[in-house]
C-alpha cells in the first residue's frame, strides 16, 4: 500500500492543528511538520511525521481527549505484546525492542505522543531477498498473533450483514472484470473459483473479526542493524478478518522463497493451519488482482500486467482449482 497522505486541503487543516499544538508543547517548539501517514479523520486522530530543530525525524500521534482512552489502551496493548515477545526468549531480548519509545504529553486540547523515527531496512525487501533468519520470522508471526489478543473481546463471528457484504463485493468485482479477462486457458475458471471462495468464506463457521494492524501491515515493519524486528511506521489498530495481516504480507512477499513463505504460515499457526486460511488467502489475493482491472485509469499496459499476474496465480492454484498454493505444498 502506498503511503497515506492527506489531500492538500485537509492536510493544511491538520498541519495547522499540529503546528498550533506543538507550539504549546514544552519539547516541540519550532518543530517542522511533515506528511501525514495514518488517520482516523472521524475521530480526529492522526499520525504525522515531524522534524526537530536538528532535523531529526519523529512520529507524532495527535488526538482529542475524548479518544485518549482508546488510543492509550491500544498503545498499552502493543507495549504488552512487545514485552511478552521479549520475555519468550533471550535471543528476542538481544534483538532489541520492537516498539519505539513513546513520550505522551497532555495539552489543553488533547494528547500528543512522540517517538523517534527508526530507519532500518524494510522487512518485505529483506524477506524477498532471502536475507532473514527463521528467528525474525518467528518474531513477526508471534507479534501478529499477540496483537489479536487485545482485551476480553479477542474475536467475534462475522454478523450476517458482514457476510452479505463480502459476497456482494466479490460478485461486483467479478461482474466488472468478466469482460476484461479472456475466456480461455489459463483464465477460464477464474470467476467460478473466486465466487466459490467468497461463498465458502461467507457460509463457513471459522471466519471471525479480530484486532489487526490493517493495511499498514505491509509497510510498518523494518529490520534493525542487529537483525531484530522493529516498528518503523506506526499505525492504528482496527478490526479485520483473523489472518488478514498474514495474508497481506504473503501477497506482497511474492518474491520470497517458498521456504520462507511456508515458515510464515507454519509459525503463525504453530503448524496447525486451518483450511479456511488458504481460502481467505486465495480470495484476498484474487481481490487484489481483480482490483487492478477495476481501476478507472488503468491503461493497456496495466491490464497486460494484471493478466500476467492472474495467469501466474492460476499456475500456482492448479488452474483455479485449489485454494492451497503450490508453493506451500512443494
């Protein structure tokens, strides 16, 4: 996912708000505001980039007091996740903290959290190059599983309207893509396969909503100088389908070795992978591919690239016959 910046008009509003608040912050006067990377506009909560007087980069969390209970609880949960991971193994302690140190300050209008922006190397780049050891993959999957355990309501089944929406969305994408995808091999079974997976998810009993990093998961992790996992770009927690964070990482890490992708799945599920996960992975992957056809600005080159990606997907799923990818079975 590309970085989420505001539109110029809204960015000006948020920038003015942040500048006004920082002017009242005892440690952030004369700081320069950069881009906005995450937002919950309906709740007036934002994550911005900022630079101190020495032009050192920081992350800023801004929000009104009415949202502090929620945001503070989220950060406490992430702190617990990282402390739990450090306590699991002496090696994890040596790899260093996953979470950056956060300093929270209360102002009259609301709260400001600031943390130094860590550099590191992007996780997806390194795993795609085969440069990460199993211990880092265990660190990542352990972190993702523990994130789901926030509070007493760890997960809940999807409501009937959620399931209807899932199927309706899939049918809409399939209908719009039908006239853009050839009706011959290797594409012939794509529509039936896609809608069958959507139906299977909607009628299954294992699909649940749980706490998730959301779309930020593909860009928030980096690897420090000592090889340890760290959060490079902060995020807001959200509610999504259980396993969706792992799906998004696997889709983006398509150039990673078969072994590393298998490790990510097996470590995440402790080698007891539910069949429903592969249905979810296949459905989400195809949804991403079909959205490339659905773009209003897509040109011929874009569509050719989308067709090539769909053909590759077909090869890894027995010609749209199996949700389990061939690289996992290899």
